[in-house]
């Protein structure tokens, strides 16, 4: 019981540690953070559209693909890079940061969509609303926001934890390419399945009542497979970038700060020599 209390207190202190937040966002290269945030917002908007459905089982489609699938792999790959370099807790914080920015973006777009406008031509406002999905009988952006945020945060935490735990298994060469690829692939297939399953279940079953459990499982499976294939293509580039960060000492200040504040070290991270 005492250990549980210490763990909860440590988690609470870590989550609201302003210095940790400031150093983390300053340490992760700005281009990476920008790409992560843009991909997060864009994939959640794109998830409002089902781009393909096929393989019917009875009256239900077993496979459906949303537009978000084509970008979600980049979000998970960046989280794998951050987990390897800065640790699982850092990746979870980046995940929460992305969710917060995505929420602000959807709220802002919702406010803009609610303002009627006939400029520069009649119907201009409705065209904007239709493009972003704020009108029509489909799943509304606020429903997508709720669904995607829950799925995004849950899968991001799982992805970071699984990635870190697998990294601990490679005791002989934890910084090698095999270790990075293995932890990246396994964490991605698990994290992406969870993300797709929760999102589809909430957005297209709970809110819209479009799909049953068979379709939900099918969408989660095929989506995870597509995202894994995308990550397989780009993971060698991500690994090289991580090695470059290690050689250049990117984030060393944050790494040193973590060593002072954490109850235990994270052996799954890079060690700066």
C-alpha cells in the first residue's frame, strides 16, 4: 500500500511538473513537435471520412478504412522516437500535449463553423462546414473529438509503455537497430489496434450506430496492419535520426533532470556517454 501511494504521488508530481514540461518541449526538436501536432489534428479531422469499405460478412462490412489511417502511423513513429530518446513518460506527455492541441483546434473550428457567413459568395459558410464535417447526418466533429481523444490518449500510453518494456529486454545492445525496430513494431501493432478499436467503437457504433462488433474488429485489424506497414518503411529513417540525436546530445539537459527526479532509471532510453 505504501508503495502504491508513493507511485501515485510520483505520477501526480510528474504530470504537473512545470519544469519537466518546459524542458521536454524545449528538448524535442521543434520540427518533430510541429509534425506531431499537425499530424494529430489532421488525422483526427480525416478520421471523419470512411474512404473505403469492403469484404461483407452478411449485412455488415468487415473492413472499412478512415482517412486518419494514412497519418496515424507518423504519430506513433514519433512517439517511438521520443520514447527511445527521452523515455516513456516523455512520450506520454507529448501524447497529452497533442490531445490538448487537437481539442483546441476542433473547438476553434467549431466556433468558426457556427458563425454564419455569405462572403465572398452565398453558401460559402456551408461549404466550409461540409468540408470539415460540421453539417450533415454523419458523425459530427465533437463526437470525433471525444472518440479520438479517448482512443488517442489510451493507445499512446499503451504504445509508450509497451515500447519501453520491450526495450528493457535488449540488455546486450539496447541502442541497436534490432532493438529499436522490434520495440517499434510490437508497440505500434498493439497501440494502433487499441486506437482503432476504441475510436471505431465510440465514433461509428456508440455515437453513429453504423457498425457492429465484427466491423469494429475488422477496422481495427486492417488499420493496424496498414499503419504497421507504413512504419516498417519509415522506421529505419527514424532510427538514424534517434542515433543522430544521441551523438549530438539532443535533450541531454532533460535526460539529466529526469535522473534526478525519477524514482528509478529507465534503461530503455539512450544513454549519453
